[in-house]
């Protein structure tokens, strides 16, 4: 039977969080610039430095993240089954097909990156491809495509840029002690506020992506089973391997920190139990129709 298109309504809560995150960080950035200039920093240096970091972050973030994960773009000939899943889900979701990448890594996980729907990349690891049956892998890919379709990947990239700026500011050692204190203070505020905004957005977007993926595939239970398998698989990966890809934690479908019990207020993802509970409820709703 040919796949049918699924109409997905935009999530108001996600849109509100995305807008609040971008506007909040923009206001914080403007205020920080004024503080640095008032403390003796050259205005052109502040603006120019931020522009360079923004240019590098937005244009090269996907390439850098793929390189960090050891991933490569694959063609339909190199990964026919994976491309077939992406093709089918993109048709059902009525969205352009992103690039497809595979990371040669035993860590079972997946993530999406990119500044636009057309320029996005959906990446899965060889570990998750070996771990999940096709129906569950489809749910995982649909989850990542939801991040691309909802454009929350772009917002997460912007947030990560602000956090990168914060870390850069805190690491700069200036000759002027007064200017150093200003840089350190601004950097600390950037990091704290940016991190809190990112965490609030990140946790909500995972719920939305789970729901959208379940509606597109029509199999919430398969995605729930996949999430449980991936968490169990992550728990079996050595700590050194998890630390190597920790910078991608906010983008993974299951955070690598799950093994060390770092879930909670500072987690980039909601508790897995809550995600599965929602998927089970959605499965019952679909079956009851």
C-alpha cells in the first residue's frame, strides 16, 4: 500500500519557546555588548568578533558536528535501506529530503543538524542501525525529521552559538583587569541564561518530535520500543566513547549522559519514562479510533 501524507499541526508551545529563546538571547547579547563597550572594549572589536563567531558557527556547525561524530554523507547506493526510509517519511511529511549521513560508531543514536530544511542533515550511527529493526529505526528517523521540519534545529544551533560565545569570553585573559572582569561576568551570564533557555527548548522539542514521528509512522509503540533499546544500548558504551561525542548531547535522540544518571533539571532531554508514557497514550488513542 502506498504511503499517505500526514498533516501535522505546528506545536504552539514549541513555536513560543523558539521565539522566546531567540528574542531573549538577542536582548541579552545587545546588553552584553553595551556592558563590554562601557568597560573599555572597542565597539568594532566586540561587533566584529561576534560576527566572525556567528559566521563560523552557522556555516560550519553541521560540518564540524559531523566530523566530531565521525560521520559521512552517504548516497542511496551506499545506504539504500536508510535512504528508502527517509524518502518514504519525507513524502508522508510533505517536506524536502535532507542529506543522509552515517556515523561509524557503536553508540546507538541519531541526530539532525542544519540551518534550513533543504540544507539539513539527518545522521544515524551504525550502532543504532544494527540494534533496531526497520520499524523502530523508521520511528527514530521520523523523530529526527520532525526536528528539521519544525526548524528547532536552527534555533538550537543559534543557542549553541551564544553558549560558544560565552565560553570564549570567559576564556579570554585581558591586560585590563577591569575589562577582564567584564568579559568574565558577561560570559558567565551568557552561559547560564543560554544554557537554561536551551534546556527548556530542548526538552519540549523532544516531546514534539516523538509525537510527530508517531503520527507520521502510525506506530507510537515502535518508537517507544526504539527509545528503550537505544537507552539500554547507550548504557553499554564505555565512558571514554561517550565523552568523545558529548558535545552533540543536545541533538541526540537519547543523551549519552543517561549512563551516568545525569537526567533531571540540567538534562537536555525529558525523562525517558515520560516520553514512553506519552507514546503509549498516543498508541491507545490511535488504536481506539
